[in-house]
């Protein structure tokens, strides 16, 4: 014996009416669920609600301080950051953190809304595309009187003459003005004329563009990365955090402006990429023109001042000599801040600008610094550059040391790293 396809009944035996009815009811319920979901996704009201919710989250993200990139994944750094903002938000700090309002744009809620909006736009395009295509390629020419009776814009004129002659003349005039003209004769001559028949597809292209942007945001958030701590001072070489054996050197940075308006004309960073010490790529990065190598892209992110720091021990042996980007700002008074680590000394040095001037050459005399240390501080030999003493933090050993500092004459270029999918 064989089973009847789709019923599970043995051939030749009558089907159970109750089983058949239950099966049809289950299919109807399943179809009803999918239809309800489809109606929701293609609803204009649903799309507006999702867009409004994303806008509200965007406003919240603009009003509430957001955790810097890279801090969220580091528990110790996140705890330090929360401690820094706790005086501002008080008892609400932990609540805002649990609700992911310190990281709105990477929160599950924002990503979920972005995914819903993307799917909704795709559903709307799928729903509208067949009708637009049919209207553009095979429009309905013959319609009943009721269509004209309910048309928003309509008019009627009476002319006398031969029907064939009038039809030819009307067609000629319309085509002279670049109309597409379709004619059907079912005892009465029916005209259909339109221009720009592909124009309605512009809305689909707009929807598709938004989908591509949102998809890029989701792909970047889920599979890409961004390292805002990856900052290069002019003339310096630093390792690439995500590339084994890779390092980048910033040869020079130049910014140009239009002489008549003062608006930015160009930002150019000459970059060299090394792999295990061997040059593998050289490129002048500009806006929307990053340096690419494999699945990595190096973008210009921002620019600002840098300080050239030199540290030596008591016998004059150099311990550190490099440019230090002042790439961050204090929350209280918006002062430029930079930091570097003295090699083999368990010491981190912070540099804070005290002046509000934007002239890098004036920065050298307006910097203060301090060190966090776990061992005895080395001393720095003064150079011909302006020298300012560094005050060790209370947690240090209490020894005092000097450092020589010179402001760089060029601006700092920061190249953010993003994975190119």
C-alpha cells in the first residue's frame, strides 16, 4: 500500500473529515499569521513609528554622553569611564548603563529598529514593484465611465468631426509633446497618454538607497570594527591593532582651504604601510579615498595638535622619543589631552594642554603632565626645547623628573581603521 501525498492516509481509505478540517484550519491560521506580519511590514504607519523611535533614540544619544569606542568591550576601562560620569548622572548612572543609553547607537534596541526598518522598506519595495512595472509597461487603456466619474482631475470637451481623423490628430499632438500614446478601439476610441513613465521607480531607488545604507550600518556594526584610539602623530609609526605584523607611518599631513571662502578644500595624509618591516603600500589618503590593503581600509578621521616628547634616564639613555597626539578632550573644560607609555618602566604619562589657543607652536609652553607609576621614575635630560616639570600622581613613588617637550609644527592625522566587507 502507498500513502496519499500530503494526507498521510492509506490509498483507497476515506479521509477523516475532522482531520481534513483541522489541517485546513492550521494552514489558514499559518497563512493568517504571515499575512498579518506582511501587512505590518508594508504599513506606512509602522514605518513611521519605527523611524520616529529611531529619531528619539538619536536625540537621546546626542544629549547623553556616549561611551568612547573601544571602552565598551573593556570591563576595567568601562568601570573607570562610568566612575568619571557618575558625578554628572548620580544614581541614574547604573540605570542608564543597563538601558544601554550610554551606547545608544550600538544598543540592541537601535540595531533591532534598524533591522525592522530595513525589512519594512524591502517589503514595501516588493509590494509596489509589480504594480509600477505593469503600469509602466502594460497600462490599462480602456476603463469604464465610473473611473472618470470618480477621478480627482477630469474634464470633458465636445468636438465634431471624423473619429479616425480626430484620433490621428490627437495622437500627433500628444506625441509631439513627448507623450507615449496607446489607443484601443472597442467601438469607442480609448486613449492612454503619459510621460516619464519610469519616474515612479524613483521612489523605489530612494528606498533601495536607504536599505543599502542601513544594511551597511548593520554589517559594519556586526562584522566590522572601528578603533578610535588608533591615532598617528606626524612622522610616527605605530602598529595596526588588527593586522598581524602591520604598522603604519604618517609621513605628512596637509590641509588646504579655499582662499575666497575659507572653506576646507582638501585633507591629505601621506601614509606608508609596513608588514614585518617591509613596505607593502604607500598612498595619500583623502576624504572618501582611504588607503586599502587586503580587507583593511585606513580613513582620515580627524586632525589636531601633537607634542614631540623625549624621555631619558639619569645617565642620558633615551627611553622614549616620539610624537604624542593630543587627540582627546577633557569633559570639564575641553582641554586637549594625550598620553604615552614609557617603555619598560611601568609608567603612563598624561599630557594636558592648559591654554585654549589653537596655535600648535604656542602649545609647548602650556602643557602639564603627570605620571602613574609602579616603579622608580626615571629622570629626563632637558633639551633646548621648552621644559616643564611633571608632577607625579599621589600614587607614585614621590620622585620627581623632568621632560622635554616640543610642539609639532604640523597637524595630527588620525586614521580610523574599518574592515572592508
